[in-house]
C-alpha cells in the first residue's frame, strides 16, 4: 500500500505551476513571434464581433442587467451598458459570457493522435476579456503590452489544456470553464506586474475557482462557464496583488488541479515547455464557421454540400442516417432540439437546418426557427448511431458519414472531410473572417462595423487598447 501511494504521488510530481510563472515573468512583447501577433489580431477581430453578437442573447442580457444594477468601483466599462463602469472582474464576466453566448468563438488545435478533441479550450475569449478589463482599470497600457499579455495568457491556457490527461474532459469537465481561468489569470497577473510569489498565488486561487460541467451544454450555463473563467482569472490576480494567498503549486501535486480534475498531466508532454513553440502558431487555432459545438462542423459541411450539390428538396427526404464516433455523439447529446441552445448540440437539429434552409448562421439558431413545426418534423426523420469503425480510428479527428434516403427512391451518401474549415489546414481568408465579423455585427450600421474593425487592427498602437475599449463602449446599450 505504501509503495502504491508513493507511485501515485510521483505521477503527480510535476512543475507546471512553476513553468507557467517562469514563462510569464521572463516573457515580454519582444519575445512574442511576429506570426503569433498577427494571428492574435485575427482571433481578436473574431471575438470582438462575438462580443457584439452576444448582446442579442438573453443570457448576456441577464448578466449585463445584473452587473449594471449591482454597480461598484468604476474600473472598466460594462459591455452593453453604454459608458457605465464596473469593477474589472465584473466587466470581464460580461465580455466572456457575451463572446461565448452563441458558441461561435475560436478553438485551439491539437496534433496528438490520443487527444480527445473536446478537451481543447476556446482560447481567445478569457485572456482577451481579461486584457480589456484590466487595461482599462490601469489606464496606461499600450498596444505592445496588451498584445504581450494576451499572448502569454493564451499560451499558458493552451499548454495546460494540451498537457492535461483526457480524463478531464471524459469526466465531464468543460475546459473553457476550467482551464481558461488560468489564461485570464495569467494575462491579468502579467498586466498587474505581479511578482513570482504573487503570480503563483494567483494561479492557486484560479485553481480553486476553475469550474464547469458538460451537463450544462445547451443551456445558458455553458457561456456562463466562460464568463466566470474570465471573471475569476481577473479576480484571482487582483486578490493575489493584495496579498491573498493560495497553494503556490496548485496545478501540481497529489491534490492539485490536474490530479483532482484530470488524473494528472501527460508527463511525456511537459518537456514541450511554454513559449518554445507558441500554440497560437503551432499547432494553431481554428476560427468557427458555425455557431455550434465544434465537433459538428465537419459533418455540417458534409451535409450542406450534399444537399446543395444534389439539390435535395426537404419534401423529398424520407429519412437520414448519421454515423459518427462517441466523441461526437456523447457531447452532441440532444436527440431532438427544442430550442436554439439545444440545437447547437443536436445533430438532428443541425442537419435539419441545412436541409430546410441550406444555412446554419446565427439566424438559424433562433427559437422560432427551431420550434417551427416543419423543423421539428424534420428532426424526427433523422437518426444518429455510433459507428464502431469510426470509433476504432481514434478521437483525434472528427469523423462522420451520412446517408440520405429519399422518397423518390434515391440514396445519397457522403463522408466528412476531417480537415476543419477555419483551422490551420483549411483556414478562413481575411475576407471570410471579415464577412463573419459583419454578420455577427449585423445590428450595427456599416460605419460602426468599420470603426470596430479599424480599432482591432490598430490594437498594437500606443493608444490601441483605449481606442478599442472606447469603440466597444459606443455600442448601443441593451439595458
């Protein structure tokens, strides 16, 4: 028994907390690769568009309304509340929940063949929300510092996510609610110029606040996870700055974050280090083409192409069979979606909207679309099943196939392209990204959209962060 306990302890005897702190303290703007800075601006443009899109969501409205009512110290403007200012951590909460409200924000990439795809985080939202709120509170953050802080937080959260064992996700944790907390905390701690001891305590506090369970997928609580990750990261850094303490190695050890929530880190990966290769560059980041769970996108592209290429009429569809692995069908869990939130995690709903509307943008996820009789009827014609052959190939890629049985006797089959549209192997062009941004900002006039685009592209200028915050604060209030 003693030997087993010793072996158990040794398997958790890592130094990831120290790696993260040492990396953050030794890294400045000059250390961030030019390619990382350019990709960061693309990720920021995507996420700023989602800040705007999220203001139409009821979950965001509730959070912004409550924050506006609560008030507090005037650190940072409250998204969706005009120029009203609130404590930095509360501002970060609003940013985070709005960006993730439609499940449309970017996703990190992994090349590990044993990786479980869903383990990956939405890496931009938390560190960007943290940087926006803390930089306003400080009032003197220039573009170089803003970009450095964002990239450092992004890197820390991506490496932690990549290094965690797959048990984290398989146990039901939502990585963008757990791991993203460390990204937000690192960004805030770096901007606040925490020393080594303070930064270790900030990560320790973040470990005690990191939370999010996958049973909440398809509800308002899923974007709440990301909002809280953004908020808690900022709060952890602010508390550590004031002298609040926590375990200085909270990511590590027998009772640390990784051991308790994931059965530890994959030890063979830890030598990768942080910042030796930057995750935002290699393996990269994927910008979402659809506002639904990332596990569905290859299948959605497959179905959309099949419908358009064969001019499939909805009234000619007898039934549709969809086959995939457990890595898709377990988290994409609603057999029949009853509202827009559930539709993001329902293959029957996603296939139905592509058959009926040949599109799956923000308008297709409105409740009145999903609840319409024709939509509900189409969902009932769609079945999903686990394909053992797909499962046997592993969970590192998203594999699926579909069979259409038509009323006129026709049969159509297709297999999904495992490349992710929007990812490094099939990236969005700058014009594609701008088109997505403008669709997300459709509630604004073209001039307002242009000002937002220009402010993101100028984020690296000395007054870039202040300009972006000012432009976002000019968005019409929702409360």
